[in-house]
């Protein structure tokens, strides 16, 4: 992560990879709760949708993060999905897909 000398810019300069690294670190140290995971995933998801040509490895890492939640802590993933639904009617499709490759970038969400 690029570290800025201006405290106000510390989080403005983080990349999607940096946010995924933070998510993975919190997950591995068991410091990730539903609210924090939801906040990070919403930011990451939005930034992935905003990029014109995002790095495909970032999509893969995002899909792997969701798959890690689904496999290791499905109850936490369910809390995240419930939180996502509470704020909108669209939940990212990759959260429910059996294909964890993250290669289907044409359709990023489906209606519940």
C-alpha cells in the first residue's frame, strides 16, 4: 500500500488489492465480523464495477475471498448477505455461484 504523508490521504490511495489484502488479513486473524466484512466487500465490489479494465487477478482474489467465507464460515457469509439485502435488493451473483473462478464479469449481480 502506498503510504501518504498526509493523514487525510491514507485511505484514499489504497487500491483494490490493498483492500483485499486487508480483508484477507482480518479473515486470517479471525478479526473479521459481519459489519466490517460487509463494509469492505461493498467497497471492493463497487470499485471492481467502477474500473474500465480491472486486473483479472483482482476479480479472482475477490471470488476466492467469497469462497473462503462460504467454505470456512458460512454463518458469517449469511450475516453479510442479510446485511447486503437490508440495504438493497441486489446481492452480488458471485456470492451464490458454484463457479469460484470469478471469470464471469458480464453479470455481477442478480435479483433475489
